[in-house]
């Protein structure tokens, strides 16, 4: 008959059921595992179960906690929104990219700690920054509901820390293409996410590397446009081949070789050490020092 509050939930004890699911108690002491019948919600793992003076007090305390949690969530959302709006109107603001994750752990404290560590991660370069958005941070096994949430946002990963996934969730994950990654060490999970952040910031080029040339001078040929006076550093480059123009560690564009000249002659192929003029489809903004990489798709 005691009234109580646990986190944002409250209620009045209707029954105390033992760990075996059969034994019923009239009262219990410390360290006795029981199930309580009469709660009006689902508290979080780790919430304190506190007996209140009466049912009205318990309800008011739970309602107050719900209001505080809602205000905190609204405050975080408003802060993020203001930063986004400020970014839109601020000149030269970097592009914001996000990786979404769902975090499940054996206990709520571990889920919150891992989620907090992930949201503090950030990588950036001159043009963009990458951060983490945690969609869910809860204790317990990975469920169908978690997979459904993850499937809404492309490339979302479910991180299971010291916990597993039920069969139904695994079936849905396979069907929807949602990856579930299992970890028992926090740093392993963080390193994996950081690796994906780096891939988002600087994608690994596709295709098999064939050869490259460095731009030594840029010529403007009337009617033809800019031609990159280059020297083949290694491998081969063929007329019509796929190429990407690199400036530093950035890929400026992927295109095809439109024209390839060795001195005054049009050629089909250049090899290591050859000097040449390279013209590309839909790109002329060469600079001295640019690297033209040739690759083939498999």
C-alpha cells in the first residue's frame, strides 16, 4: 500500500512479487529482488525507488521530474537549433556532417557515459566538420524498435556495449541493412566511430590506382581550354581513362582524360617519366602542384 516514486514514474504498491515470479511478500528489506505491481510508467535502470508520504506527493514529484527532463531536452534542442541558424548566416561557416548511432548497454550508466563520450567527438578540416548524433541511449538488449529507429536515417549504426540483440532485432537488422556492432571495451567503440568520422571527412577514393602525374605548368590553348602541363610520376595514364584531381589531400573532381599529348603529338598512353599535356572533361581549374590520379573501376 505504500506510495512511491522512481525516476519519472510513480504509483502505489499493489503487490510485491518475488524473483521466482510466484512468491508474494507483504514487505521486503534491503537487497531483496522483487517485482512491484502498481507503477504507472517505466523508470530507467539506476533510478532510485523512494517511498513517499502519500500518493498525491508521489505523483507531484514524478510530474516535477518529467517537467525538468522535458525542459532540459528542449533547452538542448534550442541550443542546437540556434547554433545551426547562426551557422547558416555566418559567412564561411563549415559544412556540418553527422554520423547517427543508437547506443544500447548492459546498464543505463554505461549507455549514458558512452553516448556522452561519442557526442563530444568532432573532426574537422578547412571545409567541413563531422560530429555524432545519438538517436537512442538506453540499457537492455537491442530490440526491433531500436532497429526501426536506426533504419530511418541512412548509415546509422547500432552499438551494443556489453549486451546483445534478440533474434527478431537481428532479423530486422539484416533485412534493413542496419549494422550492429558489439563491444566490451569503451575505447574500441570510440575508435571505430572515429574511423568512420575520418572516412566521412576524407572519403577513401574508389577504384584501383593505375598511375599519376603532377601538374608543372598550366597552358591556355585557344578553343581547347586549359591544359595541364604534367609529368607522369608513376604507372600509366591513358586517353579516356578515369582520373581524379587531387589538391593536397582533397579530391577536387573526378573526370576523364579528354586529350593526352606528348610534345606536339596526340598519344594514347604516357608512362613514368613522360612529360605531357592533359586535358579533362568538365574541368580546367588546374594549379601547379595538383596531382592527376588515374584509376580503373572493378
